[in-house]
């Protein structure tokens, strides 16, 4: 069986320093908050890009067709 996510080695796979690992062992909610904030910021950025993309569709210049009369 593999090692469970508990005990003194619970956060070792992140590769944090010893002090950071000890902080996470005392208060794992900090890691949860960090992950939630990163996901929220990424989602907000993607939403802003999507709104930008969709609202610029009507303003695109039509592609020039080769051999067409002007």
C-alpha cells in the first residue's frame, strides 16, 4: 500500500522548504485558499479573454479573396 496523505511527510511531494512544509502542516487551509485563489484568477482571466473575443467578432475585417474584383 502507498503512503496515505497524513503524517509528517504529507506535504513533502510539493517540494517546499522545511519551514513552508511546517506551516502547511499546522494550517492546511492556507494551501486550499491558495489553490482556490489561483483557480479564481485564472477563471476571471479566461472570462475576460472570452468576452474580448466574442465582442470583437463583428469588427473583424473580411479576408481578401484572391482574384476578386475591387
